[in-house]
């Protein structure tokens, strides 16, 4: 054997070792279902294991790759987490650090997807995916099929629907907070009849008065509840007199059912799974603690929401199998974090509690900086734990921005209710936080403030300029699961912590797709 031929054989052997070994001829599904679930917990799934149906979470765990402890790193909300799942990149790369950001021009909060150049359909909202600065799994599937594969995304909120749809999808739909219609943006061009029929023939507002959310099962059969809780089953309705009834509905288990209903109708109408390229349907659900009841404890609602969602997922997968065949469906599902916030417990329990007033903090900090550097408005604003300094004034006074940040941080660190304070300089340098590198990659320098605070557990933020009701911060975090089920992929279980950025490249490899262009991690969840 010649030296050249030996080198060629060696190169081929190395290359073959790098290919996903999922069989001699790769099996690609006809339809891909992407699912994200805000607030999903491995502990709850384990608690309810005996109550789960065969075709939902239990099937994904037994027939797919199962991850029990997905890690996103600090400072990530549901929108940023969904972006990480679909791009395989952290916020510093994918452009989505949070659902809302601070507009330094208007000095006011702004929706991360806001795009005045687009027009809303069935809504006056103006959104587009332009803020996502890299490709997504949805984009890569469309590119791979040269546009013949169809991609639709459905969620209760525009963040859920648009981020999972990405740049190249056919359509993305969400429930409008004001009129209850399934809304979209003119950025996307396809509106199936199922959407129009839902809005015109069976609008949510015409059905909402008759909807009641109450336990699916006898509460005495639910595990993990005290006797006192079992005796007090919940009952939530959505009457016309309630101005927040659509928002409350979207946060309920019935909102998840509405998302499932539309997803199935779109699959059936468009025969997803029967086109030349792979089709894709993305859905987003919530299991976040229900905050629209009277009690701060929503544990019964949470258990019921899990059991209902389990059946919704089973119905979604079964509908896909009817069009694509039993072996033509791939599913990936990832939990995404929900803020560890609660309503305040009743005062009779004497739980330590405090209020961090943003207005007070801004005023005192401004007075402190005036004492050091002279009169002026030194603070541009506050949003989402970030204080924004007046860089224009700092430049006019020929002051060192880094020094001013340090002075502001030192002052805020002395205030009651503040657990930690970081400057953006320390974050970029990787010098602060329990996981400095994760905090760095989860921070978008272009969007971040100059000083970031972490409010102490048991305290609530007030006067922050938003319409959101104050909530008490909690430190507790649960384990977040994820699943990947695809033809030719052997089941496996991973209980070690897994970087959330691994999901996108691993799903891409399971589907024989190119990974999103911002995904820097290996497809290491695919082992065979």
C-alpha cells in the first residue's frame, strides 16, 4: 500500500469517526415537534410518574434521550432560554438576553422583538425575529429542505412563538392579550385557515365565559400534598368583568390546551409530515406557578397543570403520527426556567420580608453621585435589576466611566435588600458571580446596564416602572429536564448537569441537519 493511499485511508477513518453513527443509512423523520415548557421540573415529573399517561412525558423518557438537569446559567428568563434551546448559543451571541430590554434612547423598557417596520395581523403589536442574531433549528430545517418543508410555531406569547419560529418559518402565532385572537406579524407570510377560523368562527372571547379550570382528578389522589391542601380544590373562571382574564387564561392549564388545539388543527389542515422535506411544528407551554388565584400557594394548580399538559403532549404526538406514520416523528422537549418569584406569604407566618424601592434607590444613588461629582441627573434609569448611568453627562464631565460604575456599585451594595452588586466591567472580565463565565456569556454588553444588582430572598422590587405586580424573590431552583426522541436514536439517560447549549447541535445531529451557526458546543448528547 502506497504512502498516499495510507494517508487517504487514515483520513477517511478519522472522518467516519466524526459522523453521527445512527445506522448505515440515516433515517430522517417526516415531522419534527419542538416543545418548550416554562417552569418544567424533573422533581415534579418524578413525583407524578405514576399518574402520567403512556404517550406523553413517560414515552419521551423511555424512548428518547433523557436529560434531568439542564443548565442555562444565571440571569436567564424564559425568552432567553428558548433562544438558547433553538440557537445553541448564549445571549451574548444570539442577541436575546431577555424578553424586555431598556431602550437607552427613549429611557424606557422595550420588547426585545419590537420592530415598527412590521405590521401585526389580528393585533396592533409590531414584532419580528430580527433581534435574533444567529440562525435557529427552524431556520436550518427550512434551508435544508430548500423551503419545501413547512415550519409553524404556536405559543401563548409572541416571544415563545417568534423565537422558536426563527427567521425562515412560514408562520408564528400567539394569543393577543387584549382581544384573545391568534395574532401574528407581517414578517411571516402564511396564515392557515385554522387560525382565521379560530378568530372569526370560534373566537376565544366567545368561549372564555364558559371555561372553568378545576382539578382533572380527585385531589385526594394527588401526591405531595398536605391533608389541608387536599380538602381545598381550586376553581378558576375567566369572567368578562376581569380585565386580566385573557392573561390569566394564558397562564393556566387551559391556555396550554388552546395552544395544543391550534397546533393539531394546523398539522391536520396542512398535512404536515407529508411534504418532500421535513416539516416542523413548534409549541410553547407554561407550568409556571399560577399567580391569578387568591392564595400564594398554587401547588395544587401546578400538579393539575402537569397532568393536563402530559395529555396535551400525548395528543400532539399522536396527531403527528397519524400523518407521518409511527416512525416518522421526532420530538425534542426542553424545560425553560421561570422566575423564582412568589406572592408574599400571609403575615401571620412571620417570614422575613422587605421592599426594595427602585425610585428610592435611584434618588439616593443620584444624590450620592452629585455629592461626589456635582449636580446633574447621573442615572438614566433602572430595568430588570440593571441601573443605567448617564454616560453623556459622565463624558461631558471628563470622568472615568469605570470609576463611576464602581462608586455606584459600592453605594448600592450598602442598601437594605441588596444581596449582590456587579459592574458590567467585572462581568465582562469574568470576575464575579457563582459561575463567572456563565454570567459573562449570558450578558449582552449592548443591552446591559452599568451596574447589576441581585435582590435578597424574601424581598420584592417596587416602583420599578412596570405594570407587573410586585413578587417576592426566592433562591430555590429545581432541576430542569429535556428530551430528544428521533428515528434511529437509542434511548439513554443523563443525570449529570448538561449545558443547555448542547440541545440545538444534538437535535440537529439527530435530524441530520446542519447545526445553527452560533452553536459552538458539540452534539455530545447523541452517543450512538
